[in-house]
C-alpha cells in the first residue's frame, strides 16, 4: 500500500532477563522463606535459653542439696547423745567421796557433759540416766564355824544440786539415789560376790541407777561414808560413775 511503512524493532530479550535479584520485586514465596528463617532463629534462641536455665537450675539444686547436707551434718553433730563415764579410786584428800578420774580405763565424755571439781555438770535440760557403783573389800572381825559375828553396812549415795531448788547455798544437795548393802553376813545361798575369801575378806558392790529430769547447770556428785573409803576397790571396772542423756 502506497504511503505505508512497516518498522521492525530488533529487541534483545537478554537485556530484559539480566535484572539483579535485588531489583526484582518481593514475591509471597520469598517473604515466607524470610519468616521461616526468623522463626527458626527464634526457636534456636529459645532452645538455648531453656538449656541454659535448666543447667542453672541443676547447679542451684546441687548447691542447695550441698547446703542441706551440711546443715544436716551440723544438726547431727550438735545432737550427739551426751554421755560421761569416769572411774574412781580412794584418795585421802577426798573426805566423803571417791576421786573420779579422767583419762583412765573406760573413761569417755561427749555432748558437753563434764567432770568439774569431782562432780558431773549437766549441759542442758533433759532426761538423763544417772548411775554409779562402789565396790568394797571389807574384813570381818571374827567367825564361828563360818558365821560372821559382825555385819558391815556398805552405803553409797548420789546427790544433786540444782538452782531449781530455789536455794542459794551451793553446798545444799538433795539425795536422788541411795543404796545400802550388808557384808559379813552368812546367807543360805551365797554367790561369788556375797561371801568371804580364805582370808575373811568380803567383796561387795553397791550399784544404783535411775532416770531423772535434770536442768542445765545441775551438779551431780557421789557420797560414801568416810569409814568405808579406804576399803574402795579401785580395780578397773569396779568403781565408776556416769550420766547419759535419753
């Protein structure tokens, strides 16, 4: 057709495809990937935090357990049953009691029970078992066909001083245990400790013990008649004095 011109444009399609990714518009799939990545990072941080707090809790638990164990051990050490056991011997300087000795034979002391001035001092209020034994070797004057002509009465006493008595006199004691036994007495059935030996000597022990409610700073002592003290048998395990808490 006359007067009509057709112009052909040679367009290079490669130039349209050569577009940088950063310049491409954001699509729904790319936004989803970014959100997923952010969620994964947040999850990783949560897991790490949980692991850290779990470790911290365990460490704190171990610390608390160690503290509880130390506290328990302190309680056990503080609640050791109080006990004391002393053994006695004759000493002329003690006018009315055996001399109670530390660090000999079966002596032991724990829980703050102490021997002070030949007396046992109570460390705190509570129930205590108090016991003592005095063993004697006595001689009878005369015999007629094996029958003793003279009896000897053996006596042993435990006394207590306490501020609960309402008295201020430090020498005012009350008797809590008292036992008397007779030696030089022929009996129908004699045991090994109830008769004389070939020399006419009698061996006899006076033992006593009971439970008492005692107070802190109470003092417990023994009393033996002065005439009997020289006859005390001080062999190991024969004459002793002790207290233990219940």
